[in-house]
C-alpha cells in the first residue's frame, strides 16, 4: 500500500500545518449564522394566511419556520414507522 507524501493527508493543509477543528467549527457557525440572518431579512414582509375559517397576518419567515418544523416532524414520524416495520419483518 502506498502512503501519501507527508503534508498531503486529510488532516493537513498543503502548507503542512494542521487544520484547527475549533476554528473550522467557528467559521462554519459564522457562515450558517450569516445565511440565517440573510434569510430572515429577505423574508420579513407580512403575508396573509387563510386556513379554513381563520385569516391572519404573519411575517413570511414565521410561515417558513412553521413549514420546516411540520415537515421535519412528519419526516421523523414516518421514518420511525418504516424502521419499526423493517425490524418487525426481520424478527419474523
């Protein structure tokens, strides 16, 4: 098996210095926070929500967050049901 030349492993940069995991996480956190702030600013206008007999006015960002939470909950529940079926079929 051929080893990679020193300084070219996944944990090192091309200059031979090791990447700082703490700095990498901080940079990723700053980027994600910036994206979230941009999302909130660009979607802060008011929208009218009509559902059955209820009408309301909300900021678009709250509608997006509610849809995200509902979708994540639906995905979590449906994923658990599929895994439960697979386990019960495997044990039979």
